[in-house]
């Protein structure tokens, strides 16, 4: 059986995955990078160190999951985005590992971006891979600790999807805002899951608004707004909900902007922040959109593995 390996070494997670088209099965092995209590992420040098340590262990675990098969194609995410100047040292680990494996096994090697992997993983999870075979572009959001991007995605034979950037956050990213508020509330980094659990217990919604400039949102004030309410005696639960409501307003506003530019376009929400069920539920009330499950929203190598199968014409 042919199989397709994907490697992704982001600033948050070490990930590897294998897709087996003949069985329609996708296997994943991934682990968050360790972050010291009270800190907001890692320096790139530390991320590279932890990827170097974790990737062999995760790869071995992945191989133990697989049925008898041969790895024929390897794909690595080599940059955060598919655009000139996009670079992050942590992706060198996955790319280097992919080059060694491809060379040793005489495999085809493809390179793509972390962002492309997120979009493909979301399409796969939402059972919407068909969008890759339509001529009409679709809208995708990549909302995470490093990005809050609104993208126009056009199916493309060479790069699978051609990504045009439409809008983003002009300052702080959604995941960063959530983590900062989470640490303020005594949560562990990354704070998304715990913040969502807190927000589910909120007993009220605090009125709030977000500033926009030509479809781009501004999130730098989220932490200060939440801190002000917390210091004035608001409960942790209600402050957590306030944080998510601010992020929600940003994403809703950007979605409305995108649909104004491209009416009737199908919408896919990707990235770790979009695994939040509160955000998904509220957005689904306003838009006919597709969401990935948590395993395919948070950083993963599934979309990267799928990229190779798409390039080989098997999806």
C-alpha cells in the first residue's frame, strides 16, 4: 500500500502524520512543545531543540500505528506561509528530517507551508475536499497563536491552493490574546481549552466592540479590556467569555468583509483557535461555514501529508 508522510514542526507542536489513500485512513502522532509555567511560548532556539528531541520519538510512535505499507511520498511544511520572506527556524527541523528520509528511501519530496497544511486539514476534517476540484475560489480563515488571517484560496495544480491574503489582525493575533488573558486568569499555556471551559460557566455577556481598518482587525486592546473588568471584580468565568466575545467579533467582522468582496463564497475556518466550540456555535448562527474537529484545527501534520497525496492525483 502506498502511503504519504507529512512533517510539521511549528512554534507550538511537533507533528507527523501518514495518509493511506487505499484505506482512506489518516494516522497522527503529535506533541505540544514544553513551555515553562507562566511563560507565553518559546524562543526559536528552544523550539528547535525540543523538535529535535521530540520528532524521532513521535515518528517511531507513528510507525508503530501503521499497517504494512511503504512510504512513497514525504511532504514537509517549510515556512509559516506561502509568501516571500516567510521564515521561522523551527520549520528547519521538519524539513531536514524529510530530506534525510526522502533521500534514504528514494522518495518524492514536496514542500509546502504550515498555513496550507492547516487549510487542507480543515477541508479534510469537514469532508469538503471537493472544494479543491472546483474552479471557484473559497474563503479560509487561519486563526491561531501566530496568525489571524483571512485568505482567498484558489485551487491550483502547482501549489494545490493559491493563497491570496485579504485581511488579518494588524497587531496581536487571536491566539496570543487568548493566551495573555488566560495567564492573567491563572491558566496554563496554551490557554485555549481551559479558557473555553471557564467561559462555558459564565453567567453573563459583557458588551464589547472591536476596531477594524479596511477589513483588518485590531486585537491589542483585548488584554487590557479583560484586565480592567477582572481588576474591577468581574468573575474569571465572565472575563473568559469576554475574551472570546472580542475574538468572535473580530472574526465575524472579517467574515462579513470577505463576503462583501466575494459574495456567496464557501467559508472554511482553520487553526487552533477555531477548535473552540463557543466560537464555532456563534459563527454557525451567522454563516454557512465549515469547521474542523479539534484534532485537525490545532497544529498538525495531517494537511501536510494530504498535500502529497493531492500532488500525486490521489485525492
